[in-house]
C-alpha cells in the first residue's frame, strides 16, 4: 500500500515564544471557526481532485492545534479519508491536556499525542518565552495515558540562555522517570531564526559547543534507556516510531491542509511541491471567494531530487549508499560503513549538514568539505519549513 501523509496546519498560539519563526499568530482567534470550515473545504477539494485518497498518517501541527476547540479539530479529522490503521498525531501544549479534550481526540480517531515540553526548568522556559508551568507536564502525560493513548511524544529544546548541564540532565531525567514515559522523544537544538526576539538579543544566542555537548548527553541517556535514534533529532522505543515523520524522511507523498502548509508528490524522475498562502486570513479569504489557496509550486527533477532524497536519508539510521560519500579522511569518525551503506556516527549527527555537503550524485562533484562544528541536530524535523 502506498503511504500518504496529511499535514494540517493550525496557525493559532496563545503567546509567541521568543525563538519561534513558524507561521502562527496570537491575534487571529476570531478566525478559528471560519478557518476550520476552510480546512474542511480544502480536504473535500483535495479528495475530489484525487490528491487525497486514503491517508496512512495525519499530523495536526502548528502553531498550537490544542488551541482549537477539540470538536472543531475532530470535524477536520472526520473529513480526511484514512486507512484503518492510520496514525493520527496532534501536537498539544501541556496545559491544554484536559481529560475531556483528550477523550474527544481519542473518540475522533487520534492515535498519538505530542506534547511541547521543551524543558522542565522554569527559568529555561522563561528564557525561551514559553508560558507553561512544568508541573503541567506530568499531568498531561498521565492524562494521555488515562485517555488510552499508548503513543506519546515529547518535544524538548536545549541550548537556551541560562540552561546548565544540570538543568538539561534534570529535564531528561524528569521525562524518562514519568510513570508513563513517552515512547518517542524529539530534542532540538535552539536555533536563532531571523526576525525573532531571540535574534535581536545576541546575549541569549546558543553556543555550538554547549549544544553539541547537550546532544551527546541526551543521546547517551536515551540509548541507555532503550530508545533508538530514528533521525538526528528524534528517538523512539521500538514500535513507537513516528510514521508521519518517517514518510517525510523517505521523501514520501503528503498533502498540506491549511495556511502555510506544503504538499509533495513524487514521480519517476522527480517531484512536485506546492504550498498555500502563509496567513490564515488569506487562506480563509481564498476559500470564501472560491479561489485556490495555493501560493506557489516547484518541480524538482533528476540529480537535485536524488540529492534531496540522500540528504534526508543521511539523517536517519538508513544512511546512504556507501558510494554516495567520498572515501575521504575528512569523514573519519563521522560515518561508519555498514555493508554497502554509510551511516552517521553520533559525532557525524552533530555535523550532519557538513557531511551532507559532501554527498555525491551522478552529476555532482563534492560540493563542500567538513570544517569546524556545524551542528545538524537543530534542524527542525516536524514538517517542511513554512513559507
Ligand atoms: S514555538 Fe510553538 S507554541 Fe511557541 S509560538 Fe511557536 S508554534 Fe506557538
């Protein structure tokens, strides 16, 4: 069966975190009901156009999907044709995880919860501009277990100003010693995105060496506790891997619903990507006026498409064919050759972007060399970057 993912973007947040450059808004809640209607109309349009048949995974991301009233999220989900065993993930802020909300999600067919924890140290959360109380984290994870969710992810961020090694170790410990520890952990290096409050405050910018050390800490803790890396920034216990993200990493097909959502369809020699208008206002206006919400499209063919496939695969334990990387001393300690595959070591994962720059395709000579620390662990992997 061919895999097909559906990504639903929910562009509403209670407050703006200092480091966030996602296409999300704190002042558009009045649009929510019309936005939900537009998403439903978009799903119907995509289904009728043959772009969306049976989804094998659905991912509600944002933004903050739990900002929507749960029955409204359920209304969008009910419209999406799904395979019987489809994985359905909803990102949720810990303080939104009431029993009633989680029960509604579960009844609607949600199979997996993802909580934005980031840190369990209050001063680190404050440095990130996050509003939640760390005490809500155990309550959220327990509420998910009580609602019957056996698949839970927590998102963490390391490298914030004021975070010490002890703070990071405590965060990892707090997550792993929950009565129902999550089966999946995503940990991202804090990145400085242009235009954010963090970008305007150099004193709070993260240090590459500190971030590398924090990455090694969590890799060591998780691998000692039965988790395996499934991508540079993601770890899972066996059977708890995220089917939706794995589809991205295999350059699979997905349909994006909502503002700023991207879609991709692959073909024999390349692929097509298209994306919707960035703001919820324009997305709603497009549907209400009977216009397409698509803002742009690109075709990627041949060696460029193959290169993108290799770059994605390199960031996973599948690695790349050994012939896709040069036999260079610069890669010593960064990749291991396993049969006919080349796979990143832990140190290689920290320099994934630099190793990627050495990938070879039929038409490409090496396009770079590995120099200095260039942590690849911070590249967000939740979904393709919005416009
Ligand atoms: S980091 Fe998440 S919760 Fe914070 S503003 Fe961005 S999308 Fe919203």
